[in-house]
C-alpha cells in the first residue's frame, strides 16, 4: 500500500494541474486583497485585515472556492485512469482494484493537503500585508484565539475539502470519464447551492406566514453533502455572507456536521472502490 501511495504522489507531482490549481486560488485572493488594501478603513475592512476574524475570509478562498477547485481536480485525476486506459494496465499487473483506489485516494488527499497549506500561508501573508497597507495592523495570526481559530480552520476545512474532492472523485469513477466527472461534479456543487437557497427562502417565507411557525430548528437540506460542509466551515471560523442558510437558519450542531462530513467522505471513496471492483475492464 505504501508503495502505491508513493507512486500516486509521484504521478501527481508530474501533473501541471497540481501546480495550476493552487496558483489560481492565490491569484484570486491577491486580487481581492489588493482591493481591500486600497479601501478606506472601517468595520468591513477589519473583518479582512484583523485576526482572528480574517480567518473566516481566508476560509472562503482556501476551503470554499478551494474545495470547488479540488473537486474538479480530483474528478480529472480519477477519470484519467479510465480515459487513458491506466486501469487496464493496473489490473494486468495484478494490483488489487480496491487497494489501488484507496492508495490513489490517500495520495490525492496528501497532495491536496500540502497545496491547501501553501494557499493558506499565502492568505495569512496577504492579510498581514493588507493590514499594513490599509493602516490597520492585522495582529499576530499565531497567538491566543487566532491560533485556536487557525487550527480549527485547518482541521475542519481540510475535512470539508477532502469530502468535496472525493465526491468529484467518485463521480469520475462512476462515469469513467475526466470531462464528465468534472462537469457533473461542478453541476452538483452549484445545483445543491441553488436548491438550498430556494428551500431556505421558502422556509423563511413560510415561517413568516405562519406555515412552519419557526425556523429555529435545522432543516433536512442542511445535511446535504455540500451544505453540511459549509455548516462545518461555519464552526471553524465566522464566514461573513457564506450563504443564506447560514444566516436565516439554525446551524447544524458541530458534532452532527463533523459526523456528516466524515460519512460522506468515506461513502464517496467506498463508491469508487465498489464501482472499480464491479467494472468490466476489457483489454
């Protein structure tokens, strides 16, 4: 298993996408921080330039937008084995299908974690720089409550990013295609967000009209795969304007959000394993 994981990491190191995806995240962050750094001082600016509040803003890019990029990247990696005929070679070589998929998932998780930490480091640096430029010092990002928020962000955010990336990974294995995996994965991501927004508006409207009576309880759609990830990110650090459900509805408790993300993560890998084991692969 260790040898397979090392082989997967080596393959990922040779893929241009492994380096392009983090660069996209850093560039987008830099553009936003450039605007913030030249803005006037105020409460809104403090949310971006002062720790620990700034971690909520950083999480938007690293684990929010970053998870969408990771989903597309993972779907492309998972689908490439089918599109390029690598799976036939692996099976012909006598490797166990399940072991191969799990090793590939572990290698992917390691590479994504390293890339995420690089982008997170840039985010912290950009926050400090923006604070200096705007005349509002950011403070120490590694002390007191700031360090606690950072560690929570890394722990919860990494789980969310892995969960979403392995959903794309599983979709690619189901469809046996890079392009289909990427497109369907992104459609699921966006589609669930739209569904959650519509249902939240209906829930709030119904409550005001006396239809539901209250919105102080969690709703079933808050437990959907991508939504539950957003709920967990909300426990890591306050994310201003994350989505309408996080503002209008009662958040999912931490224990339930954490369990939900882990269950979806494991389920996605299990689906990829089962699909691979049952697939008919012709030479």
